[in-house]
């Protein structure tokens, strides 16, 4: 038996429960350990999985929007440092890292994580660019 949940093919009950287990955690940060999956019908599980798929899609959209805002805020601060006389992007990044007490690679990573940039596609390049200024 195959059903489709928002573009995800689920072949049997065990796969459906596994899907719910994982997606619920992705959305809420915890697994639904209190749920008695054995007491739920396949249709109930399938309906719940469908709702979770919609929630996961919305959470992903919100995450992407927040990440874009966080990247923009970082770049706006770089521009502010340039306007304040940094003279170059490297100096601006060094000033920002110094203000954040990010004196080595691990501290730079932690600082960028605090700024919400850990999932930024160019995270490694940004970290390396900052570390090179230290």
C-alpha cells in the first residue's frame, strides 16, 4: 500500500510512524514519545503526517526568511563599520570580531552561530574570511 504525504511516498505503517516521529521533532524540537501510535489507525496517522508536512514546509519558509534577515543584518553592520571609517571589509570584519570577542576560529563560529548564521550557505567562507582578518 502506498500513500503520498506532500510529495513523500510512505509505503507502510512503520514508515509512516517513522516519518511522523522525525518530522515532529524537526518542527517541535522533541519527539512525540507520549503518543501511542499503536492505538491510531493508518488513516489517522496519514492525516497527522499530512498536517505535519504542511507545518514543516511553513517552518522551513520561516527559517529561510529569518536566515535571509540575519545575513542582511550582518552585512548592514559591515556597511556601518565601513561608514564609521573601517576603510575595508577586512577591517570592518576585524572590528566586529573584536567587539564580539571572537579571537579565533572557534569563537568566530560561536559568534556567527549567535547571530543566526550557522545555516548560511556561505558560512564556511564567511568564517574563513573573518578568521583571515584576525
